[in-house]
C-alpha cells in the first residue's frame, strides 16, 4: 500500500476544493433571488446550476468560465420561474468568481503540503478569474504550475485536460503520472476522469458538498478538509 509521502506532485481542483465554489455561487445568486422574493433550498439551486453549467461546458468548451456564468444566469432565472435579469446583472454574476472565499483551512494546508510536494492547479475557470482568486482569498499563494480550462480549450472532465497536465509536469518537473495525486472534491470533474488516465486521487469531501458527487465515489485517500490531508502527511514524515 502506497503512502501519501510516496508522491511528488499534487494537482488541485480549486473551486470546490480550495475555494468555496458552492457558497460563492449561492451568494452570487442572492440578488436575483431577493429581487424576486424567492426561496429555494441549497440542493435545488445547486442541482439546477450544475445542470446548466455542465451543459454549457459541453456545448462551447472554449468559452471562458466567467462568460459561461453570465450566459447561464438568465437561463437559471427562467428555469426557476424568476424575472429575467439584465445583461449587467448577469455580467456581475459571472464576475463574482474571483471574489468567492477560500475555505478556512486552505492556505495553511497549502503551505504545509508545499514542504513535500510540487503544487499544480488544473482549474475549470478562466485565467483572469483565477488570478483574482489567487490574489484575493488564496493570499497570493505561489503555486508551481497553473493550468486553466481557458489554456486548454476544454473543461474537465474532458481527459484532454488531464493529459495536458501530465505532459506539462513531466516536461517542467520530471514528474511521471505515477507520482501525481489528483486532489479534489468533485467526483464528476476530477476523480472519475483521473482514474481513466491512470492517476491516483485524494478526495477532499467537503462536508455538505453537493455538486459533482454523483455515482459511486472513486478515490485512493479521503479527507474532509485539506488540513486533514496535511496532518496525515506530517504523521507519515
């Protein structure tokens, strides 16, 4: 049985794993909900959102993420029976990505993990949104490699994203696929495709998370927080 310390590089999903993706989306939807005096459960809102997001990613895989959010915003309103928002309101929804908060344990855990691993980002957002997040709630953490969906022209779970990452970390760091741990919350976006390309994975199963966790879970290690993973690594060393 391998140990966490046997690996050389962590490849992170960011939104959902390091940043509170679901909380950020729900907060960004509040102006529209408040204007319509509407109330829906967390599960209702996130289920509809995830349906529209995944569909749009399949239809136009090279659309930048912030623009994608702006595009699906009025469709969400229509599905929920709400007034259609203005273009400016939909743009504000798309622009909210960079302000979504990091989980409380994230930055400290990244610092602890960076003592052992190279840390790479493989994110479904666009470059500008990630830069805002990194400068903001991620406190300018110095990742070793940043790859966004905009760089590749496709969204996870497309295997092209993982193959691009594997080729890059081999070229830049001499890290082989067998030395990578995909570290993520979403089964749909990360663990299922990572298994298909032969990468081991760590499931950061954030308590209460809804989006992307359909089907039987696939993982090699499981923790509720990234901080728990960092502590497990430190116990090994």
